[in-house]
């Protein structure tokens, strides 16, 4: 019989983030599919009671917690110790976690401590005939594999946006405290906080409904033979503001700075999507002035509805990958889009 | 500053990103079609880690950089011909698969053993660098497990910036959700850093650096011990290319006003 542990960290207020609640849904699905599997919940953080309450009704046999100030900040040494203690207490054979940066930082190390195996970036999970299969991508989202493992414990990190978030039944939950005294050598690192761009410069919005992908074409000479980078910056930022969109950039536009060329000043490597960037998940994506064939296009593989604006009718970025390709000047079109969105606001 | 460190960069090779990749299943498991024929490059994030290591070593006199790599040595030799021109390092080669389909835990075991076998390595001065994920398996697992095997509990992933302070402490910026960085301060070495892009441009080729590096690269490749990865207990039920072709509607005859109106309607639609 498998023992499935849903393992997650809590947020600063003790609650579970959406990614964790999605993972709980997946853990329940796995437990149900494996027939006689037991589901347990393991939480760690500064506070855990609020998060435990959110798991009510999920059918967990036990809710375990490692709680305290030592576990409030994302730090490898303390998070790994907490996760290891919870897995051991639960005697988990399968550990299912959200692929947040905090969990992704530690769970492979924890799997090694447990003598188990780990698979990350899981995008699908199916339990059939007593066998659990998981989907993940290889070579930067260029091929998809379905995996099974016989080793236990098996640690799985699930990507966000692949399952519905669990909506608990409410009420209070009883958290069984798992005692853990953190040794001094696990406190050598102190988390000082987060560094974020100023609000008006924040161009990455993971929860946005639409992703704007900007390509290097924005910085190139236009019909008058001149580059209009300042215009491009204004148009892009206006769109992000009006549509509350997130911004992605092709590798070529992100690399321009290092090559000494005109750059979009707000575009950093954090915006980069594709092979050496991220593969964000948004309902819609609009690419503008992007060029290139596979593999550059992997950056918007997980975007459901895709449209593109490009002057090139044969744009490789769009053909076969976008639903609609508008053959037009993105400068002109996006200015008008911004005007319409501004008028609606 | 009189703080010297020993930086071990773990990094392997991957097919050139512009190559067409196709998975094939055979008696030995899953691999890429014509894998040995595909031109390779140093894994991009590992390359960033190597450049950051060299940059740091330059700032901290008395420091040294090793590159520990598990890859088929013939392919590794080809890649070293260009990488060795970039920055000074000493290669530690292990002859084995560089496939994305190998298990991260097995790769970590091989690499950790190779690190432990470096003569004169001082744990109290050790920084282990690597890419936070590879461009092949892309799991973000190997570096953590190397750290565990080396007994390093100060680990950082998705690192974009490292500053070594005058007292030996380190300020580290790690990527977290929402385009933000987590800022941490670690008391000192040893530590493990899985690098994201960092802030350095790719160094220009330096033939003098290349000559010095290549003198040691060839013997290192000749000495490379073979390593096998069994993939025990791991079964690939299927590996396939995505059905990515969409029926793209190409719109050539609309005015910018009409396109804008259509896009705004599309954006607003649930």
C-alpha cells in the first residue's frame, strides 16, 4: 500500500498558496487512483495551522507540521531538515510537492537523504491499475516523456497550473507537531528578504491572463530607416499597464545589452522565455516582432491561445505555433490596441 | 581582499540548441536520434556558472577553478576546443553519458566522487558551482544531490549574483517567483550555487588562455575514468515530440485599426 504525502511550505500568514492547493488536488487524485493508498499532509513554515485548515475535507489520515521561526524563511538547510523530518514521520512512499522555488530548492536533496528518487517539473500525473505515471518534458520542453518508477520513496514536484486548486470544506484542523531542533550549522544562512523591481517597473506577472512576448524586432530599424527604441519601450509598457499583462522576451532581445546594441531597458534575463529562459503558463499569449524557428518557440509552449504580429508572412515563430498571425507593423497595431484598452479603462 | 577559494564547477555538454532533436527507444533505453553526431555545446547555465567562477577567482587572488564534467570524452574534447579559449580552469573529465534521460541521482553520485577525488581540495574553501538546471534533463536536481553528498547544507539555486564580502561572508541573489530575487547572506564557504544567467557577458576568446588550458585538457581527457549510469527502477513508458502544429490563420488584409479592435476583443474574452 502506498502512503502519499502532500508536502508543502506555508506562506508568511500560515496559509497555503494556490500552487500548493493545486498539488493537493493532484495528491488526492493519485491516492484515489491507486486504490488503497493513504493520504497524509505535511506542512512546514513559521505558522501551519491556517494551511492545515485549508486541507480539511481532503481525506488526509494525518496532518503533520514542523512549525516555528526557524522554518519561516526559505533556506535550504532548515527547509530540507523540515521536509526530511515530515517524510520520515509519515513513512511516505510517494511525496507530492508544489514546484515553488522554495520546494524546488530542497526536494532533490531531501530525496537523496531519504534514499529515494525525485522527478521535477511534473505536468501530468495518472494512477491506473495500481501504477503511477507522471509526465515531464526533456530538452527544454522539446519532448514529453511518461515515467514510472519502482523505487520508493518517490518525490514529485508538480508544476503550477496543471490541476484545479483544492477548495477545502473549512473548519479547524488538528496539526500533529513533528519536533525538530535545528542544529547551529543549519543557521549559517540568513534570508534578508526579497529584492523586487519598483511596482511601476514590474514586468513579470505570473498570474496575468496574457503574456506579451517581445522580440528583437522592436529595437531594429523601422520603415524610416531608424530604430525607435524609446517608442517601443513606451508602447510595450503601456500595453503591460493597460492589459495587466506579463512580459516575456526572446533570447535575442534579452542578449542585446551584452552585445552593446540598443536595448529595451526594462527587459532582463528574468523576462527571457525559451530554451534558456522560462516557459510561463498564461491563458493567452501575443508575440510581437519575434523571429526564429523551433527551438526558440518553446517559450510559449504552455500558452493556450496564441496570436502573433509580424511583418513577415512566413514568420517561423508563428507558423504552426500561433492560432492567428497578423501580418502588420507591431508599432502601429500596438499603439492602437493601447488606445482602445485605455479608452475602455 | 585576501580570501582565496576553490571553485568546482559541475557542467556537462548538451546538443547545440539549434539542432533538431528526436527521441528514439532502443535496447539501452531512450536516447536522441544520432546523438553522437549532434554538435554539442557546454550546457548554457553551466557555462554561466563557469564564467562567474572565473570572474570570482580573478577577484580573489590565490583562487582556482576546476570544471568537472561527465560526458562522452570525444564529444567533450570537441566542446573544450572552444570553451577552453574563454576562461582559465582545470578540467576533471569523467567518460560517460551526457544524455538528458540519465537519472540525476546517478549523475550526482559520479560527479560528487569526482569532486572528492580532486587532490588538495580544501572543504573550508570550497564553492561548488553549476547550472541550476541543465538544458537536457532540466530537473534542477543534480546540484542539490552533489551538495548533499559533499556535506554542504548552504545551497542556493537560480543564482544571479554572488558577492563575497571582506569578512568571507557571501551575499547571494536567487530567483524566486514573480521576477523577484531572494537576498540571503551566508557566513562563508563551503557553499553550493546553482547559477541561472548571472550578469556576465560571454568572455571573448583568448588564445593565450586557450593554450594554457589545452595543455591540461588533453591529459585530463586521457585520464577520464569511465562511468556508467544504469537508470535502475526508471521506466520511460513513452517519449514523444509534441504535436505542436496549429492551423495558423494568416491575416494579411486587415488595417491596423481592425487588427487592434480584434485583439482587444480577444484579450477581453474569458
